[in-house]
C-alpha cells in the first residue's frame, strides 16, 4: 500500500450548533479543510462520519448531501457509521482509498448535532449501541458501563476519585488554550471533590463516576483532506503522513469479556497501528485518547502501551501526561473538555495531532513533535480505531 | 416467570449469554439452549442516576454476575448495599416499558428474599 498524507485540516468550534444544522457544521469543517489543502481540483472521494443523524436529526444520505453542498460533483461519496468511532473509521477508509491507489484525494468529514434533543435523549441515543437484549433494555447507558468498569479498575490498581479528577483538571486546563473547545472553564480538586457543595455541583452519574468524569454532549464537525505523496509534495504543505492505522473489535455485551478490566480492542488496535508504522509507543511525542470518561484516559494510556498496566494513574499524578511532560495526552482538552460530537471525535483527534506535527497548534503547541497517536473508542470498547501520524522533513 | 436462556456449544461445551449459534471459543456452529438459573456471584455494579424517561426511579442499580455454569449476564440488582463477590439468586421481571411494550429482564436478589 502506498503512503497517505494529510494536507488539509479544519473544524468548527465544538459546543452548541444553535441555528446550524448538521449539514451546516459538516460543510463548515469540510470547507476549512479544503481551503487549507488548497487543491486546484475537486477531491475524488468523500467520506462522511456520523452516528446519529437518522435518530437525532431525521437525516440520511449525508455523503451525497455533502457533495451537493460543497459542489464536489462527481466525487464518490459515502456515509460511515461506527458508533463513537465513526470518525476514526472514516479516516481509516479514506486512507485505504488513497493507499490502494483507487483515488489520489479524499475528503473525510465527521460531525454530529446532538443538542437537537434533550440531554437524556442524547444519552439514550448513545445507549442504542449497547447490546439490545442483554444491556439496553435494562436502562444501561455508556456512563453505566463505564461506572462498572471504573469500580473494578479502581479497586484492582488503587486508582482513587482524586486520580479521576486529575484527568478532568488537566484536560479542562488544556482546553483553555484551544479556541475550538466546548468547555473553557478550569476546575479544581477542591471544587470537584472536597467542598461541601461538590455533591451538588459534581453529583454521581453512575457510581463511582461523577458528572465531571463524563464528557459533555456536544455539536460540531472536523475534517481532513487526504492525498497521495505526489499531491502532497505539490501542495507545498508540511508533510504529515498516516504512518499506521489499526482497528480491532471485542464482544458486544461487556459482561462477556473474560477480564472486565481489560480493553482488549484498544491493545490490539494500537499494536496494529504501531506495527504498520514500524514504531513503538516510546516513539510517540503527543497523543489524543478517547476520554469519554476520565477512567478511560488512564486505562487507554496503559492498553496503548505508553505505561505499564496499573501505572497510568501514577504517570498522571507525576505530571507526565501534561503539556511539557514525557507524553502529553489530550492537549486539545480531550473529549472531556474539547467535547464529544460523536461522529466528529475520531476526525478531530487526527486534526489535533496534524496541527501539532505541522507546528500550527497555537498557544498549546507541543515542542517539535515528530510522531503522534490517536485512539478512537467505539461502543464501550467493542470497536476501536488507532492512528500513528508522522511528520516528514 | 420464564427463565432466560443461555447456550452451550455442542462441540466444546462453552456457555454463552446471550445465546450464540456460532461458538466464540471454538468457532463451530451448533448449540443447545440451557436455562440461565441458579446461584450467581456479583462481579461489578453501579448505581445509575442519569436515566431515560422510561424510568421513574431516582436511580437504578445494575450489575454483572457470573453463574455457576460460567455464563455471565447483566441485570438489575434488587439489593440495597451490593458488594462485589456476594451471592445472588436470579428471577425474571419487567425492567423497562417503551411505549406500550414492557420488556422482561433478569433481576438479582439476596438468596432467600421474597421476590426470588
């Protein structure tokens, strides 16, 4: 397979779309990425990542709608749905399309407008990805699955509520330097856990997880333009290459997993991405992990191979995952504070890493990174897509 | 009150819930149903507060249990102070109403409790 490069990136601010429809946010992000790429001609293929348009927005056929809105005729177009990993899947399929030689250019845009419905409807919508008979009918939500995972994980490795809060504090602080982040507000350990009013301001959502352990419900879109090496060289843009991708699956019902504290699909997807890139976890300078719940940033940092199992929370405590630390994680603010418009997230992670590799991450720029990593976590870990991205030259 | 059904692989004897036609352990097709019943042990649990409108409770408690057969399942806990590793018995009762449809599901209670 030949190499695929990222020559254009763009995104909306995450948060509330207000009067904007799903097609509007997708168009905005896609137009920014196309403008950034500066291609002289139309892209050959379009992949739109989205999870819930059919349920939330009563829309289908987003691939065709996007081509029409941006006048990209007669580009090929598809919609890609893989739950909260739709974005990662669409970037992977785009990379396969360019890598195979079938096309030289592809636009990948992911987006979601979730705030078109009430909060509980949004939670219920995401819960439709759980096992229909063995999970969903019981009222199980993603926070519930994360709560059961967190209880075992915390017991086994000595992770405390304070460690979970440290993830939230770090990622909220990071988001202060990201103008595209949904939440721009710092939080403190005192406020989250220790002041008397913490029980009101930070109530339990699914024990032991509290509100500030969970990502917000967000609207927004993110896009990348992918191309062959020849097109990338012609563009004069910094060369950012998709060095490796990896995807893996696990059982639909979480209870079927032998060790319920393991995220086997994260481990396998990361191993596959590193193997394809010819890289190892220690080579990574900056990473975006899928912290839909604070516990997941800690667990994924271990499963991806950055820290020994059971030591992710210690690395966090030592500041190793802060900007300037050994491996900055979620410099964008992560899902926790940048926000989580489900179909957009996997693309937004790639946008963030590409910006760091290009040296275009503004105030939050990590110093001269060469290798970046992303982990987009679908279901409760039943479908995971990882990328290794590299700067050339 | 009908018991829920797990499956046993005809080739290797692996138990699965929800029932599977194709075995996850050996990959062979063909299984027989077995009732999901008897004593179970609590693996993990959570109290969920952020519920859909189908629920009137302030919170519900859900957990994952392991039956003596090795099958695991998720269900509602009718236990005030659950503890990991506690023994539970299983019964079937309504868990959710969507529109006019009421769904039955697995409930878990301390052995000897009236509902079980």
